[in-house]
C-alpha cells in the first residue's frame, strides 16, 4: 500500500491484466495499488477471517494448530522486520538474536514463576531495550556495514546464550511449562494459539497504523531521501533507532510465543538459518506491505516442509533459489502478485468504494 | 483471506462486528474441543475394529491393526546434521527387509508388517515438534523410535506423555531424561547416560592406572561442568587426582592453548571432553607437544573415521572411550555372527553405508524395536513401553554386551564396555561396567 503512496505508480492502469501489454517480467514487476474493495466486502471478509481464525484451534488436531501457530509467530517477526527493512530501508540479518532474547525471557521468567502473559510482556520489553542500545551505534552505519553488524549479531547468538549460562543453562537448554492457567478450559496448543492470535492481530493493526500515519511517512522519507527528510525536520537517527527497537520488540514477542509453543529452548534453536528465513519471509511476502508478512510466514512454514518431502536435498536450496527469483522477477512479493490477480475481480464487485 | 483483509480498515463497524464474532465464538468454542478431542481416538479405534475381528475386544492403540504396526521417526535428512539421517533410513531399510520376508511375528502369533515413516526435521526443534504431532495424529503411528537429539527429546516429552505415545531409543544420553523420568516415563534414550559414561571410564582408570594424575579439557557450560564434577567425585577416595582443568568455549577457534596449559601439568591421563573437530585438534596438539598421557574421549568423539584418524598417524594411539557398538570399521571382526549379519544387511542396501556410525546406530535401534514388538504382550502402547523397558540379556548384532533394561532407568545401556584405539581399530578392554 505504501509502495504506491510513496512512489508514483508508473502505469495509469495499475492493475490491468497481462493483456495490458509488456512482457511477463514487466507485468510481474509493475507496482500496483492496494486492493480497494467496497466497504461491505471489507467488513465481511474481516469478520469472516476473524471467525475462521477463532474456530481453527477448536476443530483441528494439535499438529495443525501447531503449524498455524508457527505461521502467526513468523507473521509477528515479519511485521516487525518489514517495518524496519521494507518501510525503514535498514537491513537486519540479526533478528534471530532478538527472537532468542524473547524466547529466553519467557523461559527464565517461567522458571521464576511468572505468569505467561507477564512473561510475554517482558519478552517484548527486553529486546526493545537491547535493540535500542544496539541501534544507537549500529544505525549510524549504512547498507552493507549495517548488514554485517547485524549478521555478526545473529552469528554470536548461540555463543552468547552459552556464555550467559547461569541464566540460560547453556547448551542444556530450558524446559518450559506451556500449560494454560487453571481458569482456562483449553489444551496447551489451543491456549498458545489464542495467545499468538491476539499478539499477531495486535501487531497487524499497530503495524498498519504505523505504516499509514505520520510515523510511517517519516520512515519512508528516511528510507527514500534521508537528506530531504532531515531538512523537513525529521530526526532521522532517532527515527531509525526507534524503528529498530520496535522491530526488535516484535521479534521478541514472537520468540516468547515460540518458546511457549515448543516448551523448550536451547542455543541450537537460534542460528543463522533462522535469520535467513526471516529475510526470505519479508522478501517473498512483499517488502513494505503489511499483509505480505502473513503470506511470507505461510511460505516459510509450509514450503520447506513440502520440498523436503519431495527431496531432502532440495530444502537447503529452496530459500536461495526463491530469494533470487523473487528479487529479480517479483520485487513486490506474494502481496504484489495477490494484488495483480485479485485487483480486476475486486473492482468489479458492486458497492460504494471506501473513501 | 489475508489479502482481502488488507483492505478492511479498522473502522468502528468492522471492529464491532469482529468483536461480536470473537465473543460469540469464544463462548461457543469453550466446549468445542471435547467433541473434537474424542474424534481422532474414536476413528483410530474404528480403523482398528474394521480390520481386527478377534482382537477388537482388547482395545488396541491407534497404529496397531491385524496386518500392520506403524512406527514414526523424525530425523535430520537435510541441513548440517543430515549425516544422522542414516539412523532413520537404516531403520526403514531394516523393516522393509522384515516386511519383504512376510512381516514380524508378534506375541499373538500373527505376522504383521512394520511400516516406518521417516520425516525430515533438519535438526530444527520446531520441525521436530510439528513432525511428532503429525505422525501421532495424522499418520496415527503406534510409537516413535530413533528420534535424534536432546532438544528434540525434551521438547516433545510433555506431548508424548499426554498423548501416551512411547518415544523410544532417542539419540541422546542426557542426564535430563533421568530427572524427567519420574513424571514422564514415555521417553527412553539410546545412548549411554552421560553420567554413566563418566562413571564407567573412571572405574576403568582407577583399575588400570593406579596412582595416576589427570588433566581435563571440558566444554565451558553445565554439561562440561557436570563431566568434570563427575570425574572429581569418582576419583574421590582413590589414588587418582585431577591436577589440571581447562574449560573451552564452543565458539572458540581452537583448543590449542588449553591443551598446552594442560600438557604443562605433565599429567598421566588426559580427559579430553572436546567435541567434534575440537577432539581432533586436541589430539594433534597433544602429539606436537610430545605430551605422553593416556587420552580418554567422550562417546560422540570416538569416531575413528571422522575425528581420530584425521589427527594424524599415531596421534590417537591408545585413546580410551566407552563402547556400546562393535567396531564396524574393523575388517578383522568378520566371522563374528552379528558383524557379518550387519555387513550383509548394509551391502544389500545402497542407502546404508557399512562404515557409517549413524547407520549402525539405526541398525541397533531397529533391532531393539523389533525385540520390543516381539516381546510385547497385547497391542497397546503401554505394553510396548513395558516390553522396551524389560529386556533381559537381549543380544543385538552390534552391541558388545547384552542389553538389559529396567523400568526405573530410561536408557538402553545399563552395561557397557571400554575400548582402546590401536591406531587403526578399537580393541575391547576386559570387563563390563554396570550403572550404579
């Protein structure tokens, strides 16, 4: 949505079909406006989606709930990372570190006997503070250098976990009690599902607000024209640091949910591969789009499992090939493809369009 | 769905509608699971009843029918730990042979196929958790066998306990299984308990190196600390003494400086608890320094092909470790019935490397499972767990000692041997060591 808000759409017929002209590659690369369904359709689909999401854990066995919960966990990471990378234009390969901090916050707080919602709050606050502290010096760097600093962060994570052994129990890991509080008549998988659903919905709404409001515009301004933004009174450095810390907090909450879901954390859970899957998530989903995080999360959860059932050797290659293909041919990601495919349909739906 | 949702701006109307939906569904939902809960179990029993006629009275667990027993395995087939995938592939190949020969005859006299589903988890605990759940709920396996890793074992423990599915012969020896055991007896470990390994080696050293001094290299975490404490405790009251101890970081580039410091102590025994390539490095450095001490290595590092021989000619001579698998790399073992059976099996299957330690572990896991299934009285998961924890002097093709298990000790090996490396192969030392 902000793609079109910030960059003038190059084609007037933004969402025309392939017949509109040009090669397939051009058609794929064309920026498109967000879908604009009539109000009744928007309300109906929101309620429908909410209802469906609420019913899922009640009618499905736990292995389905587990993977759907993981999709929501990745969605939360994707929302935060997309805020930073897509809207803010800052690269981070180190979000597995914040994810790990959040997971360990829940594990350690759980050992200390804290209630799960309180532990999840800590899982957001601690990475925010750490992210702010790291962002202060690191965000004075640009592009490649920032990428390298955050890469170092991701690579140091397992070692750092082992180093803080009195707290983290080193390579032995921590078992977590994820059973719901006594007053909740739900199973473990359903309880964590609803926690994740609440966090993901909140994250989704907040991200949309951020992306569309004054803050979102200042993020994009910093991304696209830092000098101009500065002359207009945007404190670019402050903006970037806050953005980084916020994005870290998203990853932290996601990490906390992940820990509650798996009921065990160990240093080997948080390696570089995890960070790479996060980056793949936002690129495949669509940079600078909010729903892209959901589509990307679905991709990283299900596609590697699918490819490995075809051939285990393909799993490692999937991310690489897909990243390259998307970077070259589908820069707007799955969200862009969805707009292209559904745009013409949605425009035909009768009704008063949204303002 | 999310695509369309994009468009829905959080308007008052939307919010209200969504809110109503939330409340309504939550209320409706609270009782919803009970029905859903019973469904899989019920359908499982139905499936059993369809095929079972006589055994129907005996309420079999899901995954057990008149013609088939289903077993699940989640293992890294991809990623950095893919080499261990051989455990799952060997398990599958072993039972493919059994099925081709008409199936496995169980205690009730009926022959059944044992079908093994192996799924890839890339050594990612999140994937292991998802795999285990889908194996149990979707494929309705009777039991899990040969799953790899400490993290995998601990993180799925609450689930397998609640579902009542045996998670047998997990590839770990972590002491955590022991503490878990009281409330969750459903998980058993394939490797010797790490604490037991230390105990056996300490006993060996006390008997064979009286009056010796020892220097220990260990991982700087609580696993390393527990190994060090274990040796110190075992040496207490004997004439052995630890005179030097150096921790190392898993993240460091080399252990050379630690080995140099330890060598300066001129200890007679080098307790080398470095893992993987660090073990190779330490052996190499020890030879460079001309430190003449008996080296003791941990079981995971005791792989001749990967870790000992690469240290160089003579560097690993006289290395001591525990033995719970026969030396499959030693051609002179030919003639031993178990070893020959293994070699015949491995050469008949392209995917099984006769020199691979993980494949041998998979072969042992398969034979343990086979024995447990054969000894099982009845057709429930409880019966299988009971059978697996009450082996009495079970002979495996590749185990140097007979396997005896008890319900109060969640590891396969209560008895192990000690082996000494001769530069080319392992020689078994005299004597058995039994867990305290």
